[in-house]
C-alpha cells in the first residue's frame, strides 16, 4: 500500500540550506564589488564560480548518494558550506574570499544533491519540493530585509548561508545512513527515460541561465537604472520573495491537477514578459512590479520542473542531474548578465533573455506532455525493480511495491 502524505522535514531543511546561496545571489554579488576591490563583472564572475562549484558537486554525486549514504554526505556538505561561506565572510582579501566561496559552493551542491535524491523517492515529491521552496524563500526574504541594516561589507549574506548550514546540521540525524531504496541490480542502475531527461537537462541549463542573468544584476538595475536605495531594493526583493511564498503555496495546493505542461510552458512565457519589464525599469513601480511578478512565477515553475525531473527516475538521479544542469546555467547567469548589460544595457539584455526563454519553452512543454502519456510506476519482478505503464499497474495493484 502507498505511504501516507507526510512532509519530510529533514529533507526540507537540507533543501533550504542547499538552495539559499542561489536565492541570495544578488546581494552576494552586489556586496562583493562594494566591499572588495572588484569590478561588477569580476563580482559576477565570483558569483558564477560559486554556482559552478555547486553544479560540479551535483554532477559528481548524481549516482553516488546511495553508496555514500545520505546522512554522511549531508553532513559533509553542511560542513563545507559552514567552513567555506563562514571563512569567506571573515576574509578580507580577494583570493581568500574566492576560495571560501568555492568550498561553500561544493557544500551547497552536496546538500542539494542529497535532498533531491531523497525527495524524488518520496510518495509525493512535488509536495516536498514546494515546502522546500517555501522555506528557502522565507529565509531569503528575511535576509534581504535584515542585511541592509547591518552595515556595509561582503560578509553578512555569506555569514547567513553559513549559519543556516550550522542550524540544519542537527536534522541530519534523522536521515538514513544508507539511502538506497532498492537493491543494486541491473534494472535499477540503468538510467531510465534518457531522451526526455537529456532534453529537460539541456533546457534547464538555458532556463536557469536566463533567470539568473537577470537575478544576478537585479540589484544593480534597482540601484543604478531605477535610482533606488539599497534598503528600498532589499525591501522589493523581500516582498517579491514573499509573494513567491504565496505562489508556491498555491502550486502545492493545486499539485498535479493542472498537469505539468501548462505550469511549465505557460509559466515560462509569463516569466519572459516579467524579465522584459524588470530589465527596462527606470522607477520604483516598474521595478517592483517586474521583480514581484517574476519572483512569484519563478518558484512555481521551478517546483513543477523539479517534480517532472523526479518523475523520470524514482531513485532521484535525473532530479540531481537536471538540478546540476540548472546550477550550471545559474552559474553562468551572473557573468552573462553582467556582460550583456555592460555591452548592450539592461533593456536589451532583458529582450535577449526573454526570446531565449520563449524558444526553450517549447521542448520543455513537450517533455511534460510526453511524460503525462508515459506515466509509469515501479513494481517488483523477482529480485529486480522495473517500470511498467501506470494503466497496467492500476489493473494489477497487488504488484505495486510499497512506497519508501
């Protein structure tokens, strides 16, 4: 019989710790070039290095979480995040900060890989994902409201990420020592749904690059183009993340009722329009409208994409690989946004990013539609675990494996 719907709070906490660095990217990048002798482009490159390090950890661990054990890897990731971001927050030289950021990125990627793998094995991965996004959005919003009042310097947002890793550490005792949900057989080790998985991973790289090209320079759009103060920009980001909480709550309540194609395809089109609006902002109303609308839609679409990736492999490998591809795009975002805006200006940057999103919305929607028609579940066949069509499983419910 299927397991009841419960919220896996240790995984939600780990998810929050892993995702916090990307959510705080604008203030991290903005304070790097204000607190250290770095140009805006160089600060964007440091932000990209952080996220590239996180992506590298995800690709490395995609198929290794089960062998290494969820609890051990989670603790390693949180330790790296604590030491890396904490060291970078206390350092006052560029090389030391860059080294700390790279170590912290490895920690974030490790924590995210463990969380994604275990969430994919849950009876309701979309629910766990939306709760995780709620947590990271709420925490990031609190940081955006607090940091401007703590004085100048690059250390405050980095310290917030490090302290989050420290706070999440006690919850790892509730993670399993061995996270493998099934025996290690040929049937379970083969990566399923390779074509849609590769398509989704490639699209998510581009999707995240577009999102974070804007997110990485959003602070500078507000400060320089819209002529706002840091406190005002921080307040806009906090409100935007707050409305994102409402959006994710709605997505969690709806669950699969709308399918995945409409939220992913239609949501991406709306995000493209928000990017154009935000990038062209020259005053507070336009900037706030664009950022708030965009931050409302972004986590909704992301939750459905993560759920789609999790549905491709219940052992979580596609969830980790797609998430790592997303991190690659996220890593390139700050640098791409800095270069595009420096060469062509913020409004043209917004148009370029929007066109790219409209193009990749097509294959992403196609994967979601195809998955709807190819829904499968896992059943036990002797010592192996294999996938069969959902309709067949419903006709033979006694063959379903218990949910883990």
